[in-house]
């Protein structure tokens, strides 16, 4: 999904939930008519063509799903 961010947005957190299914939200869609919608990565991809038509901006953080992080514990402590 293309990210069109016009202004700095607040990062999405685990408390932000998909308006469609309740999963963690990774996309915030600010509507041209006002208001916003939150979507998980799955529903964001599913509705992408329609969302692009009505969005003033789209904040896409779905890349966090594939980002690698380093573990804080030593391998023998896991």
C-alpha cells in the first residue's frame, strides 16, 4: 500500500485496533471528508483501491510486521 502522509502522524500502538476485525491496526486512513479509519494490514490491502479514492492521507506502518529486531536476552537465556 502506498503511504501518503501530509503531516507528521502519531505512531500506531497495540491499543489501536482495526475497525473491520479488531486486530492490531497498522494503517490509519484520514478521510478527505473528515474522521479516520484504522485497519490491520490484511484489511488495508483488501480495501486499498477504495481507500485511495477517499483518503486525504494514509499512514502505513505495516512494514513493522516484517522488520527484524534484535533479542535482548542471550540465546541460552531464552
